[in-house]
C-alpha cells in the first residue's frame, strides 16, 4: 500500500493522463507512472482532497477528453460511411460494366471482324458485312468469321437445324435467342452477388431477361440467402455487403459465414 498527500493529488489531477475508465469516471493512482499501480479513485473521493483550481482543471480535462472521444467516434463513423459509399460505387461501376457487356456483347448481333451491328435478315444465312472496308463473310447462326464467304460453313454449323443456307426468320431468331440466353446465363452465374442484385433492379436488364425467358435469374437473385441474412442480422451483424459475400463464399452456410464475419 502507498499513500499520497493532498498536494501531490492536486498536482496529479492537473495532468490530463490522470483520467481513467472507459467513461473517464475514475482517477488513476498518481503512483501509476512510477510503480505501475492499477488502483483508481472515484471522483467523489478525489474532490475531497484537492483545491478548487485543481478540481476545475480536472473538469476541463474531462471535457477535453469527452470532446476528443466524440470527435473520434464521428470520424470513425464518417470513414465507415465513406467505405460503404465507395463499396456501393464499386458495385454500381461493376453493374454498369456488366450491363454494357450484356447489351453490346451478348444481345447485339455484330460482324465478328469489325463489330458492325446488323438486325434480322431475309434469305441466305451466309452473311456479308455491309461495311465497305470490311466485307467479312460470316454465319448468321454462330457469327463465325468465315473469311470472304460463309456459304461453305453455314450447312455444317452446329446451330443450323436444317443444314440449309436458308431459314425462316422466326426460326433463326429462336435459335439466336437461345444462344443469347445460354451466354447470358453463363455470364450471370459468374457475377458477384451484389452486382447480380443491382442488375436485377435495372429495368433494361429485366426486360432482356424476360425476352430470353430468364426471369428466374432475377427471382433467384433477390431471394438468394434471404433466410441466411435474417439469421446473421439476428446475430448482430449489420454490414449487408459483407454478409452476402460470406454467404456466397460459403454457399449459404450461416455458421461458417458468421465465423468468417466475426474474425474479419
């Protein structure tokens, strides 16, 4: 045990590091810096042994410490919001990139050589690019670049059901849409969950999915991990993006997702 006089206690509380406790509700022992003493005193105990000036100095230290603590809390919250905003911005950028890919690389029918778009056609499925500087010959079914002439390829194309050069436009559109759907579904499965969710709310993308009879992708995306998210929220987790990422990583296993979130 050790003792201190009122004068030493008054000098001690004049130092900012005399405050202790999570809420600054204790005064640490003045001998802490010398012997490492872990003892502390209540404010009421200390106030009975210091003069008015020292007491006011201690109160000033308390106000300053609380202000710093509040400022740090505000800064931490601001940084968290900035991080969440940046994460949302990244998702939005990825969703926009994905939408462009869907519209320009999956849905658009283009010359495989120069990228010139074309619409429906009539007659022969051995097409020739209309761009004067290109004139590539390509297949209307698989869009393969066949050099100068696609007539030899078209009858043996794996997507051509009749083995003929000619096909009804409606039948051709059904085949092409089938390929579009296959490519889109494969691409969709490779997207991050949060990007899928963003796309599922995009009117243009939803229309494309309906036209290709892939509306189930939106339904699957919006309901995916819904029960797992409810459980994780019940466990006290709140970062929606991290929760979805972990559930996706562990294929919906809530326990493993919770362990990963807790250790992150």
